[in-house]
C-alpha cells in the first residue's frame, strides 16, 4: 500500500512546519508549499526522501494548481490538503489601514483557501476521496481591534469551509476546520509588538506549542475527524487535547 500524501500550505514555519514534521513522522509523504523557497527546501532536506519543497503563492490559483499537479506527477495521489497559509498584517485600525495591504491580506487568507480547495477538489473526487482542513482562528468569530482584515478573512474562510462540505461532503470528501487558539509562532511575536489589542497583551507562556495543532491536524485526517465534518475543531477543548495526546 502506498504512503499517503499531504499538501501543506504556509509550510515554511510555525504550524505548517510543525505539521510537516508530524505527518512525516507518521509515515506520510509531505509536499511543502510556501513563498519562501529556502526555508521549505531546508525543511524538506531535514525530513528526507518523503518530502518535496514547492515554491507556491496561494494568492494565485495558477501557482496552487501547478504545485498540486507537481505532487500528482511525483506521487500519484493527494490524500489531504492543509490550508494553513496566512498573514496577520496589516495590523491597523480601519481608519488607518492601507487599502492595498488590506486587500492583499484578504487574498492570502480567504482567496488562498479557495484556491487550494479549487485545485484539490477535482483531484480528490477523481480519486474517490480526500481530506481538506482549513486552519481557522477564534478571530473568525470575535472581532479584534486592528485585525479587521484578519478577522474578516478568517470568518469568510470558515464559511467557505462549510460551503465546501455542503457541496462535496456527499462525494467522499472530508472537509472541516481547526481553530488552534494562540500558538507560539513568529506571528505571535508580531502581534505582541503591535500592542494594539488584548491578544498582544497575553503572556507568551499561555501560547501552546506549534506541535499541538500539528498533532490535531494529523488526528483529523484519520477516524478522529469523522465527527467534525463540516464543523470546526477547537484546540481549546480539553477533550480534543486529550484525544490527540497532548494532555492527560
């Protein structure tokens, strides 16, 4: 039986890089997608023969489609897509936000999720199934000062995930979201420096390590995720934390 293949966007750091290591440790082949080529190449070298690094900008559908076709050509299948790529900037009140950068954030955080789904769904349907997970956020439900672009895009991506499940859940596709809470990543460093809302005031000690959401994503790609199709798993849930083995 062939190893399963996962495509991870935003794989150069944070949750994406941790997920690549977690899936590879579990025997999956991992395709690392990001704009920063040097970082994903280094990670692919670290993982070994079961990893490939593909420069990809999720903001452009043709880039995403080309990356997935490369994965298909190399390994013949795509079992899971983790839509993880995202940006927090611009952190600014609406009256001060740069309109161009605001629109770019929507493109990466929302259209990027669509582009991944649009490229993956026909491939997965032709193969008889697959899993697509959107990395969500509490910002999808709760507005935060200075985060209008991020909150709006995450809310849109959460609804897009539900819409995709509505359309494709009956076709063998497992589509859901995962909200990790606050995670100790470079993004949190940027948030801390902004000082603009309550999240920036959090003690860094409260942030969970990136391998927790990575373990959750792997768990969701198996039978554990079956109860959450079309829904969003919250890693703040102690029951979920116990299920994935990060707390007793």
